[in-house]
C-alpha cells in the first residue's frame, strides 16, 4: 500500500502520528554514529547527562544515561568535537527526537572553542588580562550596578542576595540583551553608560547559565575591551561555575554565579555593625583607661600642697638661675679687669715711645736748614748752620 495514500485518506491523532514516526526512526536507526560539537552539557542529579550535538547548520538533542556516562574515557565539555554512537529515539510527550548515546569518542575541539582560544591569546597579548591592572573592590559600596537582562534569573538572584546581606545598598539594573544577535552592543553600551554617569561603585556584568552559544556575547571582543576599560571595578558573573567567558579574564574579579557576585560585592551588614561595635568598645576602653590615669595623676594636686609642690619645683630652678647669674657677673668682671690692664700697658708703651718723653729726658733733635734730621756728625761741615730743638723751644747754631 502506498504510504502517501494512507496519509492522505486518513486522519491521525497526534499520538498516532508520533508513534508512527517513532517506530520508523527507532527501527531504521537502531545503531548510528553522529559526529558534532557538544553544546549545553548538563549533568543531572540522577547521573544522566543531557546535551545538544550540533554542527554549523543543524542540531540534535542527546542523552547519556548513568551507566554509559560512567564508562566515558574522558570528561566532555561544551565545545568539544565528539563522535557519538547510539540509537535514535522519539520522546512522544514533547514530540522531540534525540540520540541515546551509548559511547562517545573525543575527536577534538569545536570551531567555537578554537575561535575563543585564538581570541583569548590575541587579547592576552595586548595586556587586557594583566593582573597588575585589576582594581580592588570598595569595602563599603553604596550602589551596585548590574548589566544583565531585567527579566532573567540572574537579576532576581542578585537582588535577593543583596536584600539579605545589606538592605541599605542600592541596586541599579542596566538592562541589556544577553543572548543572540546584537547582545554584545547593548552590553557594551550599558557598561559605558555606567562609567560615563558614575552610576555605581561596583559593576556586575553577567547572566544566568546557558549553552556555549548562549554565552558567546560575553566573549565578544568589544565586551571584553569594555570590561577591561571600565573605571568602575567590575565582577564578571557569566553562567554557572563550570561556564566561562572571555570577560571573566578582563574583569577585576570573576564570580562563578550571579549570586556569588552579589556575595562578593555586597558587604554583610551584620559584619559591618559588629566591626563598628568592636571599634566602639575598643575606643571606649582606651579613653576610659586614659581618663583613669589622668584622674589618679590629678588626685595628688590638691589646694593644700599645690604651692609646696610648685615651690619644690621652682626653688631648684631659682638656685640654678642665681648661680648662673653670679658666675656670669664674676666672669664679666674678670674680663673687664684683664682688658683694663691690657689698655694700661698699651698706654704706658705708647707714652714711653713718644718723642716728647724722650726730649724731656734731655735729648734734642738737630736738623739742617732744610729741616733734615742730622744723625751723623761726619755729614756736617764747618760753618754750616743747624737748628736744635730741645724739650721746649728751638734755637740755631753754627758748626765751627
């Protein structure tokens, strides 16, 4: 019978057509190998692992049940290129088809991981990830800025943690698209807006978990540069703990989740209050001790013995002053006597050397008619007129 005629002439329920597809797929592809790139790797609490296998044009849901997962020879992650062996199955309640993986081989890194690794090396070479450029978070921020989706789980987690830790801190939401085309541009715009208007003291940039593709906007070069150039200290909080993005490296701090970012940024109010109380008590005790010491010191100074105490301090100083005064006066008197004797001796020497004193002893000065002093008799000629000057007066003579 022609299947097309069967489908054209009958009306099927959703269950019937789904079961028909399920039978065709599961019997036709009971064993199959599919090669692709892992995305959205999600281990469950029961031990099963759910993920997506994709290439550049299509994707297929995949699951590894606990028994097969325990036999894997390596630890798969988003971006790994793998070859999965298993069978196709249809999950009727949701109308989805998937591959149930029984074994997996690692065939290398996917295109996205290679691209991210190359970009990481390029930006690292420019110094965007250098640790010496990292800024410290302020100890007491007043406002926290959050660049994320205003409707996502990340902002709800951040608000809940902030309210629990310190209700006095404000949170400003800078709404951005965090997934898909154009997401990187809105993230960059919000980071630049926060810096231009100085909107906050700490800036959290991130989103909740998702596949490697979902997180790609936070690895775009423009976003990484905007985070690195932010004057406001930044915390990157992209996805879950196992997720990563390139802005994790350029941010000042990396948090494993948005909730953890809030824990890092928001100081616990109780801790601040306890610290203030401790400092208050320490200062109080120090002031109390100093006050008690001064009180004991002042207690000895009462009106009855204050003057006696003052005299006891003053008298030795007065005695020292008197002694110094006497010593100074005696030294000055001795110096004056010495100077007087020196001057007297100089006067005596000058008086003894005076020509008048010599004349008074009986000496005279003999000169020729021109006033030249005659010191040698041999130079005087007979008949020469000379002048003689005794102690008093003057007279002339003629040499014979």
